[in-house]
C-alpha cells in the first residue's frame, strides 16, 4: 500500500457523500458494504475510514445514481464523463491549456456552476511576489445547492487532481477561499487543499503560482489507464497538500522506525531550524508535534484494524504503546470507539 493510500477520512465526509442518496430515499447500506464501511460508524462522530474505503464509496455512489458529481448539480455528470474529460485534455500542450479545456468540458456538463482561469499579480495575503493563477468557481443554480463546501470541494478535487496528474506533480496551492461557512470537518479539507483555507469569503477560488501553467503534459494513454483505475481515491488523497510543514514531518516519521521517532529538539535539527521557530510554524498550521504523532498513529491503527487480522496487542506494540490498555484509551480518544469495537463494527457490516 502506497503512502497516500494510508490516509483516513473523517466520518462527516462520508455523510456528505451519502447526502444525495439520502435526499432520494435510496438505500445506503449496500453501498457502504461495498466500500468496506460499517453503517454503525455513521453514528460515531469522531470515526474515520480509510482513504481506500472512501474512494470505493465515491465510486459506488456514482455508479448507483449515474452521476459522477454526486447529485450536486441539477444536471447529472453521467458515469464515464470523467474518463472523457481526461481524454479531452490529455493532448493539451501545457497545463494552462489543459485546465482551460477541462473547465470548458465541465461547463458543457454541469448547469449550476462553472469555473474560470485567470492570472494576476501577486495574490493578496500570500508571500509570493510572482504572478499567480486563480481558478474561480461561479454558481448559478438553485439556492438549495449553493454555498456548500462538499460541492466546492468536489469541483476543485476533479480539476486540481486532474491537473496535478497531468504534469506529474501536485499543483501547490497558495490559498483556498470558499463562500460557505467553515464546516465541522474543515481540517480534512485543509489537508486536501492547503492550510491557508478561508471560509465565508466573497468568492470561491483556489490560487497557485502561474508558473505551473506553462508546464508540459507528461502523461499519455498508457498512464491514463492506471490513473483511472486508481480514481477517485487518488484524487482525494494522493494530490493532497504534501508541501505543508505538517505533511513533511509526517513523511519523515513514516520513514523512521516508530521507536526511533525523534524528540522535538532532534526534529528541529533535522529541519535545520530552532525549536522555537518550528513550534511557531506548526502553531500557524494549527498543529503540534504531539498532534502529528497522534494522528499518524491513529491512521496507522485504523488501517491495521481495517485491513489485517493482526491482534490488537500486536498493533499496540507496533505503534509504540507500552501496553494494550494505553492503546485502547488513545484509540477511543481519537475515534470515539475502542479498537475492539471498531474491528467488530467492521466485521458486522
């Protein structure tokens, strides 16, 4: 399993994905079972599911309602549209052209929203002095469908994830603005887009360095097959914000044996900075070293419990807990369930 597949997704986003089915009185338990998600987890506010399971749920929902935009637009984005979108932009000369072509395709498919790509001088409230690109989303549909974070995120995940794949690297976002109020699961959205995500804004847009627009397309028909086979899980997690300090520390820990995880002073030396500076930068991202370690252990635990028959005692030991009871307490704090309850919930789906 690759690194990006080991992430987890908050249960609030599972509820959001299911909302189109609930609105149409469509039974959801079968789709949850296909995704490997127990319906019981829906009633545990802090529960999380594996990235693979969430990607499978997206796919199952799209197949069930024949809409790859999950009922978020008054015109369905029928199954197969994303594949056609990918093929339509694959022959573009540059990322800029590909994004323009992709936005034009989505404007033909969707009725209630469309995106525009513009370039401007340095963006407000960003550190860059270079020209920036702004991908802005405009809404025109029924008010019931508007100002919803899940809608904005789905649109941007499609176009940003596709663009990142086309150039073979993540398009690093400088800022993300959303018209909606901050959702309860904003931390998951910040991980996907960027730490500088702002809510209740006048416009919905993502901003990135305009130099990306000139980059050539490095993918081809052969690599497209693998990309589509991994979609949509790769769009959700693989092209998340890997440039933040939090993400860099997390990767460093993943590459280090758990028993050898550095203390904060050693971590500061690794990143060639002082402890006070590192602590301040983490605080700006709303994180601490302890929270990063806890979240990584949580994700590893969820993946172990979901995808293996390893005993809870062995998992506790592998995650560096002195005894299983300490692991039980930590897991309940993280997810609202004890590890045994989580595993039993999965086995009962």
